[in-house]
C-alpha cells in the first residue's frame, strides 16, 4: 500500500502562514483528516485545522504542545469521526526528515490517536519553503507502530502542486526522446509531470486521444477505464482502430497500443474493464493524482464529480455538442468545452455538464429504453449523436491544455473553463469560478470515504 496526503490551497495557505515564522523558530498545530482508500493508495484528505490557542504550545527554538491542546483535538476527532494529523515546521528547505524528538513525539501520539479514532496518526512537516513531507503510523502488532512515509503530498485547488518523496518515487531519467518536450518547460516540470498517475475514464473518440497525448507528454503511470468494446460505428472516430479490431475491448486495445508507441522505456498502464460507477473501479480511480472524464452520460459524470471534491483529486472534463441544420445539408452548430473541477473550482453540475434529473433517469435505465427515448424532445442530449473526428481532436486538445495549465501554472494564472463555438470561431471563457449558493457539492469537500461509501451504492444503470 502507498500513502499520500491531499491539502486544499486554502488550508495550505493558512497552515504556511502559521507554521513558517518570521523569527525562524519551529511551530506546530493539529488538524483533522478524512481517509480516502483506493486499491493501492491510502490518502489523508485534510478537512480542517485546529490552530493553537493561547497557552497551547511553547516556542523555544523547538516547539512543544500541552495536554489540553491534544485533548481538545481528540474531542473534535471523536465528534466528527475523523483522523488526527500532527503538523510542525522545520527551518530547512525541501522534503524534511525527522529528528529524534520528532520521532519520539509521534510515537507517543500514535497509539493514543489509534485508540480514539481507529485511524492511524498522520504526521506532516513543512520546510521553510513550503515543501511538505508526511508519514502515517501504522499499527503492525500490539504496541508496535511502523512509520510509513507518504509517496507524495498534493496541494490541490486552482493549481496542482505535488511534493514527491524522492526516495520512494525518484525522478526518472529524462530520455532523449523527450528533448523537444523538455525544451518547452524544462527538466523540473518534466520531472513533476513524469511522476504523476493519471486516469482516463472513457476510451471513446476523446479519451483515446488523450491517453496517447499523455504517453507522448511523458506520463509514465496511466489508468484506463471503459466498459465497452470497439464497434463498427466507432471506426470513423477512434484513432488507430480498423475493421479487424471490432469486438475487442477498448481498454485492452489501447493498453497494447500505448505500450507500443510509448517513448518511455518504463511505463505502467492499467486497464480496467467496467464503469467508474462500479465500486472496485471507483476505488482504483482513487489511486490517481489527476483524472480525465471522457464520458458522455450524466451518471458517470455525477460519480466523477463526487470523487473530485470528496477526495481532492482534480477531474478534467470535456465534451462535444453538434447538430445538423433543418435541411440536412450543413452543420447547424458545434461546440466543445473543457473544464477542471475540484477544490476551489466550479462543479460539473453548476457548469451545466449534467442535471440531477438526467442522473436519475440514467440510473433508472430509462435512457437506454428505446420507447422512453422516442418520447423525449429532439433537443435532449441522448438523441444527439453527431460528432466527427476533427471535433474530437479539438476537444481532447482543450482538455490537455487544462491539464498542462493545472500542473505547470506558468504565470500562476487560473486557466478557467473554455468553450469553443465552431460556427462563429470564438472562444467563451466567461464562466463562473464558484458553485451556486444552493449547490450541495461543497458540503462533501474533503469527506473522503464517508462520501465514497455511498457514491457507488446506487450504480444500477446500464451504461451502454
């Protein structure tokens, strides 16, 4: 099992403001976290911080806390059924190790935290440059707790800043095949990109192109999710497929293809046949750092929306809307849009990518009932199947730009949602950054497994 932590940008800013002192001394605080349990990664999602009150700690070069402060945080943890995180700062820069005093303090806390919360103690340390390091204390035997270092600490919001443990996930050697790619943004950013685990949900005309674009960008750990097989109707939109491939699983086909065309020697490509709304596949997606949503149905979009906010995993979503004119002799309109959702960003429902009513219909199976579909208005999305390969190219490109902007943040600018209008040749970027006041999505922020456990319980639809 790997271990990681996710911190929203708002909480990260508040923590650094408290922990990095002008006088250079160390400081501390406690926080609460939600567990997020994937197939191969356990994450702590910081939920809220309990900063020390007057008399709660003593600053003396090093720093110590008193019993009242710890008692207060354990009371909060019990009330809210959350894990406990002990956080302190070091005066140095970069990923921080632990002093003997640090180890002694966390070993003392670990059994008490486990007894109260049932969850392992999470320890976090920041250097004076804002770099995070972390570890969980896992009970391995009676009165025995092992320190398990986190592979990464992710700061998530309008940007995405992972702090990697170079011992557990060393930066790979950047091969000559990426010379021109690296020339655009340099070795440090390429080292960051190359260590991300990225999921692609939906291997249709958009997702298949994004998967190959990720490989060509140097991503070395990719997860492919799709339940479907290649059909004759896919041949004009799926890249690299031919008539001989009809009937093959999409994820298996593209796993084989990507392994063949990858410029990197060592890559990991996981193929999952199924829907993101199935429990085991949903849990596998929790192992990812960033996910591409390339689905065209409301229920999987709803599931990915829940996943993004509950687990602080950015999800990049996009899609195409096109239709023919009344004479059937030319295109009437075509648009494609892309957005990134997660902490600090507008959700898919508020962005207009699905409605609760359509999610309910999808889950009921009515959107696959020909009789029901026949009675829907002609403008309903389920009746729109128009798409061409060129539009898929454009949509996947826009989603890749969302991804690169999120990770690279060249000028610290929030690269917001975009929509291209093909018939006018214009790009609309005037979209809200925040959810509507009535939106319920913010209420699940950083809730982790508490939300995950209910998200897939109602996955009863036929996603074909």
